[in-house]
C-alpha cells in the first residue's frame, strides 16, 4: 500500500503543465493550450479560447445584412470568400431571389481560388511546423499569384468582401479568364514540386503516419468537417451533398481517406487542390454573359423566421444561423465555424503523442484562430 | 615536395624569438599567445562568414536574395548584426541559477574553440599536433553538450529544459557514431595523429583508398555529426516550432550570440574533420603513380584545397538543413541505436578485414 502511494505521488510529480501560447510560433495566432506533459508525452490538453474574441456575432446583430458580409471576412480570413457567400446565399434564399448564372459561376470560381490559396498556405505552414522552412517560401510564391488575381478583380487581397446580396460587387475584369488559366497552367507544373519536397520525404511520412488518429465515429461526434473529417472517411462535403452556386454543374470527386491520421488529412488537401483546379477549368471557359448582380432594394429586410445556410469553406462546414424579426438587422446570428469543432477534437487526437507530434497534428487540422474565437 | 610549406615561416619566427630572447618561458609564452590570437581571430572571421553563407545559401534555396542592403551583396550584414548583439541588454532572469546561467555559453564556446586548435589547415599551419589528435577532437567537441544541458537547466524554463533533455539524449547517442566512423578510418590510416593521417593520403584520399567501408563511414559521419552539432534535420534541442528556441530561449545579446557562433563553428569543425579524415585535408588530389599529374595538383595551394573541401561539406550540411523536416526524438534515437550503430560496428569489421588482407588501394 505504501509503495503504491509513493508511486502515485511520483507519477503526480512527473507530470507537469506547460502553457503553449498565446504567444507561440506554431499556434499560428493567439490560441492557448494548457498541456499536461509527462516527459515529452502529452497526457491531456485544454484549449483556452478568447484571446482574439471580438464579439463579431454581437456586432452583426447591430448591423444590416450588407454590412454583415464585411464582418464575416474577419472570421476565417483564409476563406473570406466562402464566408461571404454563406451570408449572401442566406439572404437570397430568404428573399427568394434567383441570382443570374454569371454570378453563380463567378462565385464558384472565386471560392475554388480561395480554397487553393488557403491550401497553399496550409501546405507551407505544415512544412514549417515540422522544421522544413523552405516549403514556406514555395507555397507563398504560388499563393501570391492568386492574390494578384483577387486584387485585380475584388480590390482586396485577403479580406475580399466581393460578394453582396444579389450578386457580386463588380464585374470581373476582361482578362480574368486568361489570368486564371495562366495561373492554372503555372500551378499544375509547380504541384509536383510540392510533392517532391514533402509528400515523398521519408522523414515527413514517418512523422505523420499514424500520428493524430481519429476514427470516423469520433470525427462525426466531434463534428470534425472539411478535409480533416474527410481524412477519417466522414463524407461531409457540402458542395457535394447540398450543392449551391454552380457546384451542381461541375464534375468533381469528394476526396475520402479512411486512415484518419495526419498523413491522410495531408493527402486529402493535396488531392483537393487538384479537384479545385479541375472545377475551375470546367467553369472558366463557360462563364455566361449577363448581369453581375440583381438590383436589390436599398434596405434589405428578411421576413420573420429562422434561416440556416451552410457552405464548404476551406476548413469545413461553415454555417450561418439567423433569427429574423422582420427588421433590417438580424435578431440573433450564430456562425457555425468549422475550426471551433475541429479544435474540440484536438485533445482526442493528441493524447499520448509526443509534443513534436502535437505541433504536426495541429497544422494537419489547419486551425485559424480568429474563426474559433469569433 | 610541397610548394607551400608553412613550417619554414613558423620555424623562422621561432628562430627569431630565440635569438632575441633566448630559450625559456618568455619565448614559449609569446609563441603561445601569438598562436592563440591567430586562432581566435580566425575563429571570429570564419564564424561571421559562416553566418553570412548560411543566410545566402538558405535564401537561394527559398527563392529569395538574402541580405542585400548592408555593404555589397550584404557582405557587412553579419558585422552589423554582431555589433547589434554586442550592444543589446543582457537579461538575466531573476529565478535562474545565476552562476550556471552565466557559465553555460562560455562552456559551449570554449569547447568549440579547443577543437579548432587541432585542425591542420595546411602543412605546418597547425596549432596542436599530437599523436592522439582524433581522440582529442572527439573528446573536446563533446564537452559542448555540458553547456547546452546547463543552459537548459539553469534557465528555469520548461521549454528550455525539454530542449536540454533532448540534446542530452541526442548528443550522447550520436557521439558513438561519430567516434566509430572515425575509428574506421583510423584503422585504415594506422595512426591518430592528424598530420600523419594526411601524409598517409599522399597517394590518394582515404575515401578512395578505403572504397566501400570508407564511403559508408563518411555517410554515417555526416549524419551523426549533423546531429551532434544540433543542426537540422536534427535540431531538436532548438526546434523553434515546438519549443520556441529550446535551450537558449532565455538568453539575449552576446550570450545568445555565443550559442549561435558555437553552433556554426561546430559545423565548421566537423566539416573540416570530415575533409581531413576522408578527403585528405589540405592534401591536393593525388593519384598513386601519376607523378606529373600529382605535381600539377601541388601548384594549387593547400589552404585552398582545405577550405574548398571544408566548405563543400558545409554546403552539403546546409543543403539538407533547408530541405528536410525535423525528426521526432524517438525516431532520432531509433535511427542511431537500431541502424547507424550496428552498421558502423559491422563496417569497422569489414574495414579491419580489408586492411588485414590488403583489399584496399
């Protein structure tokens, strides 16, 4: 009995707490993780959110619907376009407005370009988190070209605010199609370089295989969506299951891997980049002529009721839930942010793994902190 | 035989000192101080150059230009950085172990400084040349881990402590591989004295003379010495994405610069040892029997040969630092104990058989 007590005491002493963040190079923002370590092994982990809480949902309740769009950019800044689209679709569906085909095509192309840019940034950060700093510059070099296209057509590079209820803010520039096609031919040549640098690297594969396992059941119960969920075999692609914009007009595969580890999540994103390229290629030559927006009333008032609209953002299912009392601003708004749900599964994924793996797992689920805190 | 011999210069200085001051303590002291100052200056210069080289090499790997603003092609950038580091405030944390915290950077830098004395840069350009040179260098260069451990422990920071624990496990393990791969060549050379090892390569470098086992030993040496100098992909002690900066998180100013400089100098030292032991050090490229060819090669100064070889290996080490992701600690130890060490032991056996039966060139 005494021995057991001594052993228990020692075990208690052996475990120690460590604060990762809010200032830490690989939490990519101000996420704070309180980690219980035993040597180098993570025993359990508690995320503490709120360091970048700006009260966006509350701010939205005060603002009109066209104003809300500019706030959704600031949630997940890497999928700003998809977030905008969710609010626009919600307003359009509530008012039962049919947007022109041209708008649908432009929105879809822009969404997929955003997804490409986001996955490029994820790829270079994933390499950097695992110590291969060179990937960071390769990814940013190619992402720059997408941002240039955004800058020319939307006016912004990161925070786009390109969508508005009823269409898009401005028409696309005449050379938009040419520039996008140029980029795609360029990027298709560069993608094998990505694979050479990380995917085929023995050290990288050994570090990610089996790390951060989460089963399909757990992924569903935690609500892990997007590429992270599809890495566990959870078929959750909103583009496929409830198509919006022009996604019902294109052929694309939903990438599914059943391994559920970091390597599977990595592969899902790499394959999704190829799918995004093929989606853009199918649409880019067929953008129909027409208006770029429907004429809306100067003050948009949603009829009384509850509305929900979801889209597939770069990180998972992004949903907007609105309760309207018939005013020009929502009575209550709630964003279902994919990162918040994905973060909740981090504890499950990292238990009993090394602290070095924790960093790799965190970048494999690709967290954006402002989306968690809102 | 060799056109550029520094023995003449050193013996002239010695003769001049003896004739004016006579043999005695004073002469020895002056000679030792001259040697010390020269090595110290060399140490600082090579350190500054290596920092510049690393920044440029990594920049070119990453589609950047690197430092370009200070001086032509940014050549004065490291000097400017050095002045900045000298002028920065030295922060000592209240709860740190004051003595150990302040001593640690000096241990690290002294260890690398001691090792550089034993490296022959050219014929006669050699601060220390004694019959256990190889043993001395491996012994002295492993002292650095003490400094890293002390730095991690005394900082009173959990991140630093994890970094120090990792580097303890890592350096102690990889020391074995470094030593054993050097022993493989010592078996072939039949001596541990660096000058004799180089003379033994007059008719061909050991990596050619010792063919397969020597090449295996070289590969193992490069892997293990990268790990021993705490550089990527084995930079677990620093691991900036996991441990912010590992063992030197809490250091600032010139004390941080000491760790930084020591890391670069250790890289230079292991590269120069690899160049000396496997590629003949300052010995020009010779082929046994081709006397006229060998004579032409002798016209290239040995200092150029030495630095050419050393910086090629330094470049190789930078190359894989900027390409590979970092290993995990358990993979690192598995690599050493399950792969490198057994291969190394078998390799020594093969080399001994080769030497005994005369199966080498």
